[in-house]
């Protein structure tokens, strides 16, 4: 099977979001920062869709307030729902360097068997006011390469030579937040930490191809 370039319709695009109140972002960051600093991994998040799972604590008031106050964002004709916040105070190694998300809510709890029947759209936001966020993706049509599914994780194990592209998300300025909008079950992607870690938010939605904009 010969690989092909990523179709233009799925090519990630930079966007700017202004709807999330700055006070909500800063309050959520402060509470997540304290929790992450006390955690052995130096990382903590708020994932409403994983409520009840082992190791998940969604009791933090400030992240919950951000999600409640800004439950949806509309971009490029897509109505995107709040999915998660995650903050790390140090570099985190990617467990699956280039992968596809199997659902919008968590990225990893969707049904692999129906992945080709859905479009999982993701808006990844750099909520940090101090540091860049680096996101890498492969300029390749994921339908034309070999993928490996382990549980609900879909990974690319081939060579990335000549395929890798990197997008830098600028730090937040007041409540102007830069993000990357892409089809996360079509675009093989990977977040890239440096020594500063990250503070990111995710919004997303799932569509059938017939209803996609």
C-alpha cells in the first residue's frame, strides 16, 4: 500500500479563541498547578468523561467552573464541547508518539471498530500565558499507512522521515488563546513537551462523514 499526503480537508489549522474568560483560565491553572506539584508525575488534569475511573479526581472547583461557564465553542461550523484540561510542571514523554484519537471526550475510550465511520474533531488550546505548546503531526493520509491498535489506542509505527510537521501554539495573551483545530482520528498527531511541561485544554465533537462540514 502506497502512502498518500494528508487531504487538505483534514489539514490542521491554527485558530484563535476569545470566548473563555481570563479569570476562569487563571483560576483553573492555579488549582491544577498546586495539585500537579503534589503529584509524583508532576501532572494533573480535569476529565469529566472519565469520572469514576481509577486515579481520576474531578472534584477541583476551578476547572469545573471553566467547563461550566464555557461548555461549548463554535468554530468552522463545528459545535465543539468541553472535553478536558491538563497541566504538567515538567516534560511528559508521549506514550504513543503518533496516534489517532478514538473519541472526542477522552481521546482513548472510543470504539476502534467504528473509527472509520466517524470524524473526531479536536480543538487543542494552549492555555499557558508563558510557554509555547508544540504539536507534531504527520503529513500523510492515515488510511494509506499501517496502524497498530492496542486496546483503544491506535498508533503509527512506521518511518516518519519526510512526513513530520510541527505547529507552535503561542502563549495566551489575556483571554486570547491560540489553538489547533484538526480531525483527530484522521491526522496522526503527538503533543511535544519541553522542560516547561504544558497547560492545555481540549474541546471536540464527533460527526458522521455525511454530516461533516
